[in-house]
C-alpha cells in the first residue's frame, strides 16, 4: 500500500507542474512572420519530406518579452495538437536558449550561428533535430502552438540533439517559471 500512496503523490506533483498557467504576467511570445495568426507558405513543410506540402520550411522569427524574474534560460517547442496521431506532433524543439536572448531570427533552424549562443535543437517527431513546417492532412485546419518556457536553471542537462521531445518537456516543466504561448493556424 505505501508504494501506491507514493506513486499517487508523485503523479499529483507532476500533474501540478504540467498544469502551470499557459502565460505568466506580461510574458509574451510574438512572430513578425505570422502577425495575423496564420502560418504562411515560408513556414510550411517542403516537398522534400514527402508529406505532400510544398512550402519553404523556414523556421519563423520569434520575439519575446516580459520573462519572469529569475529566468536563467528558455525552451521553445512547436506542437500540433490536432495531428492525427493521438498525441499530436512536435515540429520544433530548441533548448538551452540563454536568458538574455530576446528572439530567434527567420531561418535560424539548422544553423547554430544564427541561433542564440548555446541553444540546442533537439529531435522532433520527424526523428531529427530542427524545424519541420506545418503540413496537416488536406481538408482540415490545424493549430500550431509555439510555447516558450522560462526556466529557473541555466541549461537542461539532457538537452542534446538526440533528446526526444517528451524528455525535454519533462525537464522543462520541472524547472518552469512561466510560459508564453503563440498559436497560429494552417490548413490546406
């Protein structure tokens, strides 16, 4: 019986971490590439991936402000909760973004010199690190949720190019001070 109580307490603690509010105070995430809440062709998946889309597959520019006090780094994720997988689809993960960074420029994915110093792109649901653009099945619009998590630690020790999105998410949520969310939509 004590093992069950212990598991229940651990599960409740994790649920509390995950249930953190989506935004904290004035912490905001915006994109000059997607000002109208729509994903343009430049950010759509390219034909090279074989999913039937023919976009530019450029990671979008993102800017942020108002991070919570005590922020020592950030993690960025892009997730499509509407993907027909049962658990959604992670399109981009960037960990260990330094606290003094205020954004990421257009097309920075895949080029460490264009990412904030020290940032690490990790695996996505495409199986490799880097940005993979939107490409929902035809006939349905999907939501693409960009989440910037402010962390109370300088770097996630598990953030390597081989790290899976769930592992990064687990550690990011455990050290989260707040989150800024930008949702855009795309359909074809």
